[in-house]
C-alpha cells in the first residue's frame, strides 16, 4: 500500500498531489516497471478519500503512459525511460462540487434527444445484432455516397411520404450539413446564388457564405418559405428545411 502525504491546505487538487507522488516514484525507480498498484477502492479506503479522487489520479497517469490498466488484474507500472516530459500546465484550483439541478419541465434545446420518444430498446437490440455478426465491412471506408441500404430506405420514404421520385444515385449521405454543403459547392461550382429561409439555420448560413455562395434571404409565412418571393428572387438554388422549419417550427 502506498503512503502518500497530502497537504489539504494547498490549492492543488488532491488527485493532482496523488498523481505527482506516484509519477515521481515511477521516474525515480522506487516503483519499478511491472509492479502492481493498489486498486482504486483499496487506496481510497486507505487514504480516507473518495474513490473518484483516486480514479482521476490513475486516469491521468494512464493517459500519460506511466501506468496501464489490465482487465480483471489491476493497474501496473509501465516502462517509462522513453516518455517525453511535456510540462503541460494544469489548473490548480479545486473544482466546484457538482450540484444537483432542478429538473427542467420543458427542454427546448435543438441538440437534445427526447428519450421518452426515442425507441431506445429497439435501437439497442439492432445495434447488438449488428455487432454480434461477423461484419468486417463495418470497419471499411464504405461507399462514397453512403450505405446503399440506407439510401434505398430513404428513396422509398421520399416516394411514399413526400411524392418525390428519385433514385439511389441521386441521394448522398454525409457527416453533417457543413460537409454536405462543401460537397455541393464542389459539384455546382462557384458563382451560384442561393435563396435561404429568413430566419435561417445560422451554421448553414455561415457555411454557405464561407463557400462563396451569394445568399438571398426569403421571408417565411405560416407554411414555410414564401414560394412567390422565391420565384421573384432569381436564385439558382434554394436551401429549405425538409420538415419543421428551424428555428420557427412552421
């Protein structure tokens, strides 16, 4: 068991003092390569500290390559002769304790997911089935336009729910709207004029401007973008929200 002297009067967090002690012991050779550290539970009990404090110290040591965690065996000292000293500055003030917040009755965050409506159990079951199968292709780059099966599902959805008749070759799936707008600019070339809803999704608006498109704002009504104003704008392209308009919700 380690005997670590802690100074509770210092501004330096306790986990940082534990990290520094063990690190220096490893560097000096007092804790040789391959030796086993006490478990976080035992060390926390021995030092009369919370286990979270020990976890933070061990986590920092692991991240810097001083120790490694071996499943069901514990933490062991690594070979450290070749480790570089980065001398990264760290915060020395104690972090404020986490306080429980009052539950929020209505969350209007645009990036949240309402787990009461999300089919979590179905999603988890399908994910488990996919990962249990020998799907080595999951780790490959995949098709440039996106997974064919997903594009086919989108094609059928557009036909049945929107009356839009497209083929899978006309559908492109990308990693976020910014990436897709960049691909669109490469495909269509420079000098294009794009009509955008007013108000618009700010990230999309900024991305379109940075890509060199001329932007023409088109006002909204209770049914979305005003088509008559769009026709009069003379724009080559129109950027519209496919379902509920953001941020108005119409």
